[in-house]
């Protein structure tokens, strides 16, 4: 294996890749990428962790700036000696906590207890009608886990109309194996009208 650092991929096609102007022939190309956090730490001039996430206090505020809150995968907060994962569950709970804290400040009420994340478990779809679920000591897989994943996903959609449309699309995909939304791939450009001179060139004059 040869590792090349400091070079970008110029092109990927059926014959392989072109790196720094050099063709590397290959029938299989595997592409991977990392995820960069928001640059909030730079423009806040706040301390960050190794990944660039803003280090926040137990109330999700930036140190020395109690009026600034950072939540989700832009924030770095340790709990029980481990950093919280950058997943939607953490972001949702942190958002609710920050909103509650701000509301209490406005009402001049005592602040809530420091933020603590409650892990509700993890779910992932593996294939058609098959998912895995883990919450506490409960471990499930198969169709029932897939139904649970679908129910939770629909519950967190913002609008009831969106829930109905997503549910209908899922049913359609499950029964037919086809997605309800498709891209237009057979696009034909409209014919450009010929100039007036060309259109009248066949007209006979007397």
C-alpha cells in the first residue's frame, strides 16, 4: 500500500482516478471523508477540543460568556468522563435545556440543574424491513425493530402532513421496491428555433 499525502483527487471515472495529474488505474475506488465542525470556536474566540468543537460549561454556555450557548455537534461537553456524541439525541436535549434556561433567566427564576444527557438508545436501518435497536439492556433486530424505528422517525417530523407523505412513500417503497421521488435523468433540451433568415430561405419569390 502506498499512501500519498497532500494531494487532492482531480478526477474519478470508470478507469480509476487522477491524482496530482497522474492516472491511477483501478476498477474499484473507495472514497471516505471526515466531518468538520462549525468554525464557531474561531469567531467566538473560545476554547475548543481536538476536533474543533467549542468547549462549553455544564449549562451549555461558553466560558466567560454566559449569554452565549452552543449546542449539538458544535459543542463539546464531557459527561461521566466521556465526551457526548454528536448525534441528534444530544442536540435535541441540549436545545430544550438551553431554551428552558433562557426562559427562566427572562422570568428571573432560579436556573435548572446542570445539563445531563439521557441516552434513549440507538436505532439503525440495515435493509428492507430490517433494523437494529439498542436501548439499555434491550437489544432487538428484525422487522419489529424496523417498525419501532419508523414510528420514532415519524413522531419527530415537524408537521402532520409531512408524516403522512413520508409514511405513504415508505409504504410505496416497501411494496414496490421503487422510491416515490425520482430525479429527471432523461432530459431533452428544447429545440432552439432557427433564425428567421433560415426559416424563409425555402420561400420562392416571383
